[in-house]
């Protein structure tokens, strides 16, 4: 076998090129591709074939697979192009060599472009009218008077009424000849890209929103949520001109596109999210889009390449070159560049969505806590579902947040009743409509009737919950509940185990992407399925509790085999060991090998079944235990104790980790000579290292290393927010221009990319991920547009570093956030964060605040805003000047 290529079925894959492009050794790429071609999954190869791949990670293996597929597609297309050109009788040895050596699909299509059939083109019509000989004379440099010679071809019967008609037809023929020069197209493309600018203007059109995009998904909190509070009161208001739903939708889209109504930017600087936004506006007939370039430079370059300076008919040929450039090259390049920009933007959008989705799916689960799940709503009420530690439904009820005091008091009492009667310790609130009203009621109950209990609440992204509730999966899993209650149950289960619950929902309906609904559905689905499969196999699956949806993403399984495992479990009871999986109909040897290591069995017959160790390595693992002075029985005892500790750890933080068996202690493992032991056991060092890691941490969930969700017990409103405040926020979404953060209010809060760190940040994903809990500071509050601008850069000491970072930020990046001046820290002990926030808020000019009442001072009436808190602070300071003397 060649060291530079690998034959698989056909065609040949150039492994040396792939290896160089990916910066991996050729032999590793070869072994990886061989494993892939044998039908092994990426997840299986990543975890269980490290010795063959040299320890390539999942991303590298996927890259080898992707590059090999592209190489094969290119080879297939080359064969097709050669066959098509040969059928026309135009395939020369020189052309064959150029086609076979084409390095990319784009270069290949450039070579094939002149041979594509183009029926009834202007050039073909000119040929039909007999103008080919005249075009050949002009190109060959025959000296003649063109007007006189053209007059000889005038023929009214051929629609050639004048010499101008004749010469126009000749220009089309010569332009077609010029188009066969692929070197000219490449040079003009370079100029076009370098000088091109993307131009957008407002398109005057009728109220036509037929092309408006429909995202088909729910909006995250703070992004265009419907306000149902107006239900039932519209009749009391003065009648206003009725706006159709279509017009309202168009107005909303126009508002979001206002930055592009008079827009111009160099092609090289246009960001991916702008391309997708512009495309959306163009489809909706709001924007007119074009690419402007330096036509003079293009025409001059074409003439220089195509025409000899001393050519007899140079002047006429330069006119032909101008025609060729304007009518053929520029329109073609514009279509090509628009397509490439869109494809690149879609690829980028999918990658952003995929990264966000991975972070969302791999959020830390909440073990050992009972949950009150709330799916908030106004008109239809809030759906409550009490869940046990495993997601089982204990009770469900509907309450109403709007109405008279009696209704609201009853709703609050019901929340308290659920918490106390079922010993619930956390409340999960969906982030849809009425989220903040539900949050206010929950917070009031926690501070009131539930103050003696350890109860917290958390906002949960409910995107896609309604889709699940009406799906076949939802009806099958929860047949005894209606769709609205299923949504609440899904919200609660997302908190307990995000991965197990989110796999049941089409990922396109989970709002963590960037214009994901403008991306080709097939491309999006394939990419997101790969992400989900990666997440599931990264965490592993308990085969005795997993749903068919979760099982279907396990390496080697599909929807059919997952369903059969599920049905076998229902019929025969829990699996006692991995070998029983072989008894499931449809699970052959190949499927078992691919899946077994990812299917775990807790409390089974063999403690190794609860680890990442593959059954094919059980013999080696047993020998390793013997070498370490341990045994399977000792490991089984440890696994059982550790499982109990894991269940308790969420509830009682003081519970210590179970002590490892003596043979598996850190000191013992660190003293092992891996190379010597690997040789003795006849196993690779990388595989042995994984076996030792699995034995030392059996049953480990990698998500446990991630931060827990941000639990709260109080709320804020946008009116409470002032510049300078220090807050804690959870990252909801990460996009090209920054990160959206939940700081406890219902409105959009954004950290711009230039404010994510005190250094240059090219990609926000380098700094933050979905679910990250950040300390942030308020820069600006736009109450009219209900937006909050944040910074993750500490105000004291970070200004100079931020200035340096700003100087190296991309020049096209617009900074709409005003710079804030912060007071340097005072000497002495640092004041509490709340008092610092009060001081900073006091330094900002604002409208006169409404005075607080005496009842507020006495604690008999709740505060309305942070302004009230500030006034209370001043009153207390005046009454007791020594209270803050240490500051």
C-alpha cells in the first residue's frame, strides 16, 4: 500500500494531502480512515481504538472523515466531467491533465464551465446566423475594415439588419471564446473579491410577506415574547387602525433590518450573521442586494490577459473584452460569490449552533432534588408539576397569575402546598410568557411562607417543550397527561437531566443558534445529529433507564435497535449484564461491539459493566486489578457505595467521596510503569491508561465537573438596573457579536464581543459558553428599547487593558456601548458588593426618584426598585452615621 494514498472501494483518497492539511501523521490518518471504512463509528474509534489512531480526538477523526469524503466527491465529479466533455468530442490530453489535477470543486467547475450546454445563448444564435467565420478572422488578426467586412454578413432573413447587428453578434461569439480562458476568470475573480462591496438598499415593495421566514420555534426569554396581559382588555381601549398579522410581521422584520437599509461593506469584512440577515431581508423583499466592484480594473485586466498589445483588431477586441466582462464574468462572479458567502455563513451558523447545542446538552444535571416545574402562562394559566428525584410525576395542577387578589392568593398558596406536601427543594420556571410574573410569585413565596425551608428557583430554557408535548414521543411517555402538563414535566426534567430530556426534541426547535432557520434543513439536521450523538456517547447511557430517544444516539444503534432494546427491557426486566444485550433481536456482533462500551449497567452482576471499560477488555481489566492487589468484588463494593454517595451529594454537600480501594489509590496508580505493564498484558499504553482511569473513577459522569445552574431566591426588573451595578448572570446564547446573558430580568442583556475580556477576542466561543455563570457589570440601560449592555471586564484596573484591546479590535466592529468611568478603589477593607452597587448607582445622573414611605423604612411594605433601596440606605446612614464607618 502506498504511503500517500489509500484505496477504499474507489476512488483513491490522497492521504498525504489530507494529513498535511490536518497536521496529523500520515499513518494515523491512514489507520483512522481504515477504521471508518470498516464501519466503526467516530465515537467508538475515539474511545476504544486510541492505539490505532495514535490518540486522535473526536474532532480530528471527524476531520479525517470529512476530508476523505470531500476527496472522494471531487474524484467522482472529475470522472463525471471528463465523461461529459469526452461525449462532446472536445477532450484533449492537455485538458484531461488539468481536470485530473484540479485541487478543488471550484477549480474543476471553472474548467467545465465552457463546455456546459447553454441552449440558445446569444453566442450560439450568432453562430447559427453564420457569424463564426467573421469572428475567427478578427481573432486571428486578419487586417480589414470591420464595417466593410461586416456589411457582407448583413442578412435580414437571419435578423441581421445592419452592420451593427453583425458586429454585436461577433462580440458575443468572441466573448464566449474568451470565457474558455480559465486563467482569466481566476484573475478577474481575485480582483472582484478584492474590490467588491456588498451593497444593500431598501426595496420599495407592496405589503407582500409571502417570503417572510418562519422560524417555527419558540423565542427565548427577552426576545420578542408575546404579551398576553392585554387579553380581555382590548375592548376597553380606544379603537386603533387594525394591523394585519402579515404587516406586523413585516414591520418587525424591517425593524430588525434597519441597519441594512443603507449598507455597504467590503466583501472581505462581511460577517456571517450579516450575510444571513441580508439574505432574509432579500427574500422578504425588504432589501435589494448587489455587489459593486471596480469595473475599470476588471476590464483592464481582462484586456491585458486576452489581447496582444499589437493586435490588428485590438480596439474591437477590447470592446469584446468589455462586453465579456460586463455580461458574462461579472454576473457569474456575483452569483458565485453570493452563493459562496451564503454557504460559508450557513456553515458558520451551523458550527455556532452546534457548539451552543453541545454546551446546552452537557449542562450539569441536578441529582437528588425534588422539583416543582412551572410552565408559565397568562390566559391559559400556569401548569404545575411536582416531580420526584427521578422525574416521576407526583402531582399536577393549573394556577392563574392574573385576576383578582383571591385568584393570585390561591395560586401562591398552591405553590406553597406543592412544596411542603412533596418536600420539593427547587422550583424550575420556564422562560416563556408570564415567566417574570411567575418568578415574582415564587420569590415572594420563598421569602414568605417558605422562608424556613431550603427552597431555590431557577429559570429553565423551555424552547421546544411545547413541540415535545404534542409529539408522538410525548404522548407515548406521558399518555395520562394533556399537552400543557407535558410541557411543565419536560421543563422540570430538563433541570434534573438536560441531556436525557433534550434529545427528545428536534434540535432546530431549541433556540440557541444564529439564524439557524435560514440554513438548509438537511445540512443543519445532519450537523446537529452528529453533535447530539457526540454528547450522548461522551456521557454514556444507563441502559436500564434510558428512553428510546436517548438510546438511538448511542454508537452503533439507530431508532429501530433502540426501540428493540427498550421493548426487551419492558418485557424481561432490567438488564443484569452487558452480555444480555446480545439477546435483543437485531443486535448482532458488530452492533454489540460498537454500542456495548457506552451502555452502562449500575447495580448489575459485573461491576465492570458500570464503567467505560469495553467488554473486549474485561480480561485485561481483571488482570490489572490483580496486579494492583484488588479484585472485582472489591470494585463492586466501591461502585455500590459511590452510587449512594452521588445521590446524596446534591442534597448534602458535606457528604465525602467514598474512599477508593487501596489498590486503586492515587499513590498506587502513580507508581505503575505503564510501558512495562502494557507489554506484560499485551495491550497498548493508551488503552491501558483508559482502563486504569475507569477503574479509579467508575461510574463518573463528566458533567459533574461543570458548574451547577444559577439558583436564585429574589428577582429584579429593568427599572432596578443602573449603570455600574455588579451582577451575576448565566450565558443563554453565544453569537458572533457577543453573548446574551440572563441577569434575572425579562429583557435582553448583551455582552458585546469587545467587552468579553480585556484582550482581543476573535470568537466569543473562546471566552464563554452556554450555561457559564459570569460576574458582569452594567454599562448602559436602554429602557425604551428594553436592552441592557453589560461588560465582563472588572471596572477597577481593567480600563487600560480594555483600551488596548479596543485598539486591536477589528476596525469594522462598531461600538455602540458608551465607555463608563469608574471611581478607583478606596483604601481599606472592600465594601460589600451590594453597597458598592449602591454607590455606583448613586453616581449616575437620573430622574428624581419617588420617595419611599415610612412603612418601607419600618419593613412593613416591600421595596419597589433599587432606587427605594438606595433611599433606605441613605435614611439608615443618616440615623446611624457609624454604620458604614469601616468603608
